[in-house]
């Protein structure tokens, strides 16, 4: 189904029109769209197992809606935005144009490690684009940086997951299979 920004999403997509919907990805930020996203997410908050959401949409949601969706939402953000801090507990760093692989410079890895080390409230799950195998990194220094990042995550209680990102968002749902599996397991507990 194609949904355009001038459509009333909360009228097109309702729990009764799609009663089996368990996963939803929302990646669009346009004024007309964001006016409807609050109602859309409010309608589906209790029905969904997992939600994947661009972190920029947070500023358009009430604290009540955020509270209802936060535990089951993977927030996508850019590397630059995570350095500014994130209130989200489940974060996926999205690298535009990366075709699913890591495209960070070593200085960005250092900055990310420092940010995770120094932040008062680190995410509990941090999804990164596929990381290179440590032993294949070109230098000892690069291998040490990745070990340091991993150690900082472990010390801060951050589970770091490297997962293939969608290389074509028009063909991929954007839902993290790992995150969905984790949310289903948590629901079963």
C-alpha cells in the first residue's frame, strides 16, 4: 500500500484494518506526515511487537506516546546525532549510503567510544552496521580501537550488535530481525 503525506494515516491504518500487524517501520519526516504519526502510533501501541522509528520523529510525539512505545522501539539515528546524545534505549546507527556495511572513520569510532563512556544514560542495545572482522583491520591501532569500543560497551551494559542494514529502503522493511527476535522473547517472559 502506498501512503502519501496528505493521507490521514490514522484513518487508513487502524487496528481493525490490519489486525495481524505486529511490526511497523516509520521513516518519513514531513510536516503533514508527522501530524498524523502521533495518532497512528497511539492506535497501534498495544498491538505491535516491534516498532522501528526514525529518532527525528520523537520531537513530534507526546511523552505519553513515547512512554507507550519506547520499550519496543528501535530508534534509527545517524552517527552525528548519537554524538549529540540520545534518550533512547534501543538505537541503530544508520549510515546513509553505506549499503549495509561500516563506513565510520577511526576518529568517529574514538568519538563514539568516548560518548558511550561518558554519557549518563547509554542505550542498552546499540546496533551498528556490519563491523569488519577485528583480525582483518589494517592496523594494530584500528584493532585496539574496536576492542576498546567493545570493552566500553560491556562495562556500560550496552549490548553492541552488528547487523546488516537495508541497502535499499524501498525494498526492505527496515525492521531489524535481531531486535524483533529480542522483543518476541521478552514478550514471552
